[in-house]
C-alpha cells in the first residue's frame, strides 16, 4: 500500500513541476501577473529542492519559470 502511494507521488511530482513552470507565463497577462510570479517562484524553488530526484523535470521547470520572468522584465 505504501509503495503504491509513493509510486503515484513520484509520477505526479514531475508533472506538477512542469505545469508550475508553464503557468509562470501567466506573468505576461497584465491582470494576473502576480499569479504568474508566484508560479515562477514556486517552480524555481521546488525545482531546486527536487533537483536530485527529478533531474530533467526540475531543470525544465526552473528554466520555464526563469524565462517567463526574463520575458516579463525585458518587455517592460
């Protein structure tokens, strides 16, 4: 039972990491830019924490969040 729960969690976490990184692009919408900033921070922080376990997914999430913030900063 415990192993089944751990297997499901290990499949959900990488997907959530990439989704948070992708949702960081909400920063480009003027009305909800703060929500995109929150997702970008979450993707970078959580990606850094899980970097050892989910290498590629963590790097993708962190890059998506950072690129979204860079686009926001340089588009102003």
